[in-house]
C-alpha cells in the first residue's frame, strides 16, 4: 500500500523512458472514449478559474474501470513565470485506486497534458483529415505545437511544416525539430502565409492574456483539417462558417461553460459521437473540417493511466 512517504512520482524523465508511442496514446484515448459511451468511464466537466490577473487555474476529474484508476489534474497557467525562468504552464496529476481510493502515484502533468492534447487532436484527425495530408501550419510554436508535430508526423506522410508565432526562439525550435525528422520547415512572417495552402493547421495560441481574433478561416485550403486547441479565441468568429464540418470535444461540457467556443449551430457533434460512429468526420475530400476543443478529462485519464500501467509493468514504481 502506498503512503505519503512512499508514493511514486512519474517524472518526465521516467515517462520518456516508457517509450509510449503516438498510436499507443491515440488507441488508449479512443478506448476510454468508447468506455464513456458504454458507462465504464466517468468524467466531470472541466473546471476553470480566472482570477483576473492573467493567471488561469484548471482541474479535470476522470474515473476508468480498466485500469481501475481515478485521475485528477490540477493546472496553473501564469505568464509571469517566464520572468522566473519557469514554464508558463505547470500541472500535476494524482492517481487513486478507483475501488479503494488509496493513492497510486503522482504523474508529471505537463508531460501528460502535451501528449493528451496532441492525442485528442490525432483522434479527430484520423477521421477528419485526408489520409495523404503532407503539410501542416502551426500558429503558436510552444510545447503544444511540438507535441502536435510529433503526433502528426507519426500518423501522416508529412513533408513540410510552416511555423508562425510571437516568440522567435520557440519558432526556431519547432522548425529545428521538424528538420530533425527530415521535414522541410518554413518560418512564416504572417499567419496567413503559414495557413494558406496547408493541408492541416494547428492553432495553440496562448490564452493569457486573451488574444484578439486574427485568424481568418477563409484562408484555408479546401480539404484542410484544423485542430484548434485555444478555444477558437484567435479565430474571427464571423469566418467560422467557412468550415464545412466542426466537431467539439464534449457537447455536455460545452453546455456548462459560460461562453461556447463556436456558434452551436455550426457544430456537427462531439468527439465521442465521432469515435463511436454517430456521424462521419468528412463527407468528401474537399471539405474543410475542424476540431475545436477545451480538453477532455478522458484524455488526461487515458494517458496518465496508460503511463502508470506501463511503469508498473516495467518495475519503475518501487516496492
């Protein structure tokens, strides 16, 4: 039995050694999403607090039957951390045994968040993007962009990325990461230059302070797929009708939020409906599709639970 003195901590270094692949993450998220539909997985809507001083606090809660774990994530976003030499986003996941409530482990929340966000996008992309998509534009070049690059490069025949962001160092790092994988990397001077002609688009714009809308969906190429992780706040609302099909992560969660990410009349359904086959991701190769999401607790639950089970099998949890 774990106690406060013996509770294992799965750091990013340990998690990296588990060699969890993109298909592993995507398959596990999909499995747990199916569990939601079957009544074998239970998740609460995301909780968020905005104190008004550029900080942002968020928490998720999810429970799975297999493996029998309860995962809670607490996250803090503070742009002032940069001046402290710290990451802007920091988080921690606590895992409990879902039967007894006894503690199992603590997990690096930043590692899980990066992979679950890209994993959720990848779940949607497998159904909403064209299989031969070979270029992706990144609007925002930080941790989430790097996670999406890794995931999409694993799943699609990528040959080129375009990168646009406010920070030159992040943009250069993303381009270097792409080149290390044999991809052509183009630093873009404008968002429009990055987006136009791209087969896929990923927007991960920082939400604090809240961005002014500057992205126009009319720039998009017919047949493109867009993953929007930033609540669609950087997108000009009047242009969202350009998308032929929009899917959000969780319709029930959206109903609890004070402001919808997208006009509900434009939404075809949510990720659970997409995975469970209630509707198709695209009707034709020429449709412009989008996945817009806040983040689902099932993503954190799936990735953290998978990491725990892998670490346990590898003997990394101690006695």
